């Protein structure tokens, strides 16, 4: 999206949008698969509901802000701000994932199983 915001002409922007669309589709499919495979069967519906809230529930907050920016500052600024927001969210997720992985008490080569999860959770 940064490439779209900085594109010098329409054709470069269209090419960058194709790449961004492919990346977004891949991310959505991958994240959906990871959440379903790594959640407990009895929690799977709740986890996917939280994912839906995170992806769909934040649009009413951000869309008016980006729309205002697009109208008054121009579309390049609006797309660039969306790209910066995505980078900030990725950085936040990376840091949270690092804290989560350091907080677990599993050994690096131990495969998670239901028995180890139940033993750890008590």
C-alpha cells in the first residue's frame, strides 16, 4: 500500500494494487486456517467470532477518518495512512507474539497435544 501511495502514475498503482490484493487474500486465508487449526474445538467458534469483530468491527471507526483524509488531503495520504496503520498493527502483533512465545513453558521441540495442554492448564 505504500507503493500505491507513492506510485508515480496509474499503471504502477494498478500493479501495486494487484500485489496488495493478492497479499490481503493470502493473509485472510492463512490467518483463518491458523486460527481454526490452533484453537480447541470447543473454543473455535468463539475465536472466529473475535476474529470477525477485529476485522469487521473496526471499519466503522477507521472508515470515516480515512474518508475525511481522502477528501481533504487527497487519496495518496489516505492510502499512506492506511499503510502506516497496517505496519503499526503488524509491529504490535509481532511484539505480542514474542511475549506470548516467551511466556509459554513448553520446550522448543515439544509438540503441543491435548494431554500437555490439560496438564498445563490444570
